C-alpha cells in the first residue's frame, strides 16, 4: 500500500503549484477576461471564481 501512496505523492510533487490568488486575478485581467466570462467557460458560479481569486477557496 505504501507504494501506492508514494506514487501519488510523486505525481503531486511533479506538478507546478497553482499561482497565488493575486496572480490568478492579474492573469485573468491581463487577458481582458471578466469573472463572469471565466465562470461561464468553466461552468462554475461567479462566486466560485471570485473565491479562487480572493484565496477563500482553491480550484
């Protein structure tokens, strides 16, 4: 079983971390996108995207 956990840990460690909330917002704005546009494209609520950008929640 520990091999399974080690494989999962290795997979997670191989991924780049998500940008911090402020950077998420900056990137969205830099591309001229609104919160509503991002929410619609990802099929989530506007509040969900706002939470990601404020740091209250994680994608």
